[in-house]
């Protein structure tokens, strides 16, 4: 099943928001003079924009907390810990198809709530 593109983007933003402990753009010691929203990436990662649009991380977090613990754990491992679906399946002792189904279910729920 296909994921909903805009919900996927929101969940990726939420993962960044959780990693930053609710503080947008935490962890960059310097800014680039080329673009105000670009910062130096951490060691071993690619440069990315760290922008939270209108506090969306907190709003998404509110809706994630309303999900079951199984769905929350799936999202935590996939979007916050950046684990691949197969790795999440191994950690949760289930099939990769089950993890995909859970992520799709979250996409469907959040598409109606956000």
C-alpha cells in the first residue's frame, strides 16, 4: 500500500522534532551565510534543512500520543530512530509486511486528523 506523501513528510518532521526534544534546529553549532535555515550537519550525515513550520511537530506529536502503544513504537523506531522497515520488524518480532501495514494505518488516521 502506498504511503500518503504529505503525511510521510509530517511524520519525518515529527521524527526530527522528537530527536531535537521539541526544539527546532537543535544541534547545529553554526549557520551558513548562503541560506539562514541551513546548518552544519552532524558527523556522518548529509546536510539538510532543519525547519519546523508553525509548530507542526508538537501538533503531530499530540496525535501520535493518541495511537496505540504498538503504533507509537513502530513510529518511534522508523521515524525517530531511522530504522528501516525490515529492522523495525526484527526489533518488534513481526513481519515486514506487518510494519508496513501499521505505518499505512497511521497514515490513514493522521490524514483525517491533521
